[in-house]
C-alpha cells in the first residue's frame, strides 16, 4: 500500500511540473508577439516615408536639366507675375540657367523678340494683331495658359455696381454714359482708367468686352503704363473703372470685379465659355528656341507647374471647353 501511495504521489508531481512548464512557454510566446508587430509596423512606415521621399526627389529631378545659359523675356504685364513665379521655381533646380522677365506691354514684347532683343516675347494677343505679317511669320507661338480679363470698379461702387450689361459697358468706355447713376450707381462722375494702345490687355478687352468699340479719351480718362499701376489708380479714385487680368485679383479686396450680363469673371465661367472676355497667353520665340529657352518653356507648360497656374488666377488651356 505504501509503495502504491508513493508511486501515485510521484505521478501527480510529474503532471503538475509539466503543466507549469507548459503555461510558462505560452506566456513567453504571447509577450513576443507585440514586439514583432511593432517592428513590422515601423518597417512599413519607413518604407512609406522612403517612397514619399523618392517621389519628391523624382519630381525635382524631372525639372532639372544639364543645360546652362540665359533666358530673357519681356511684354505682357498680365503674364508677368506667372512668368516671374515660374522663373524663380525653375532656377531653384536649374541654377546654371539665368531667367529674367520684364513687362512693357504685349506690343513691346513682340517687337523686342522680333528684333532679337529678347529670347521670349510675352503677349496677350496673337502676334498678327500687333506686328506686320512678315515679322509675325518669323515667330513661333507657345501658348502657355489662358487669361481672363475683368472690368473692375472702385470699392465704394462695389455695393451698387456689381453687374453691367455688355451694352452698358460699351457706353461707359466710349463716353456715352458719364455718371454712375445712369446704371444704378451713385450720383458720381465716371473716371475711365485704361492702358495704352500697345497693351495686349487693352486689345483683348476691347475685342471681347467692347465688341471692338474704341475707348473714349475725354477729360475723365487716365492712361496707365501697366496693370499694377491701373489697379492702384482704380483703388485710389472714387468713381473709377478699369480692367485687369484675373491674376491681379487673387486675394485682392481693394477693388470690385464686375459681372457682364450676369456672368462673373471666374475661371469656371471662362472654361465653360459663359464668360466671354478671355484669351490665350503666348510666349513667342523667333524661330525654334535654343536649349535654355526650350528647357524653361517645357517647364512652364508642364503638368508639374500647371498645378500652380490656377492658384494664381491663370487658366489651364486643356480645361477650356471652347477655343479661339
């Protein structure tokens, strides 16, 4: 009996030891699982960060060229802000290419590129509208974007003059209407603020907003050299009306844009063809561009830079539902 009791006790002890050992093993495996999961997550996160870094690096490399040289341009003051912004971004990844743009108006830019004074002539209108046919034929047109032109009034008029019919706009700029009260505004004399004959902005506005009617040059008339000066003049003079590219009105509350026949001057209305006062922005070269100029033109017309255009008030040509 004693021997049986001893054997039973030994067997029970053996079973207990095995059970405890098994529990210990299970706890050890469970404690290792979070550590492995954390390592795998960290590895995946590093892969994601690495992928994003490689994408940004690839984008920058796509803009970079092995070309060196200089690029000079002049012309349209409406296109100038975009040209200068693109030049700054282009030079940041292409430090061996110097890019400089100045204004002066579309007529000046076309004349200077035609006579070889600059590499690029910026214009709001087709070269044939400003140059002799023989000179225009020597130029190559690079349409970089679209531009919307808007009539603007002094902010004091903004609450009462938000919309004009096209005929009212024509009558105002040709001098037939001389007081704002005649179009629902205050009893205030109208001051026309405009651009010189060489301006592409003026040519585009005259053609599409005024149906070709020429502006009055009477006593209540101020001519400004560029779009920035026109903006400040309208801002500073009660009763003033002028016209600007939409790019000058981004985040600007100093003047009020005017709808034409109930259609506001927006990119969406321009794309759809509802708003009529728009045109292409051209960068002309005399013949085919050299390597440095071509590298810059390829950049400003690329999908990569296209993302910047709309934020600055310029239209992407491929989004236009109508053509000219």
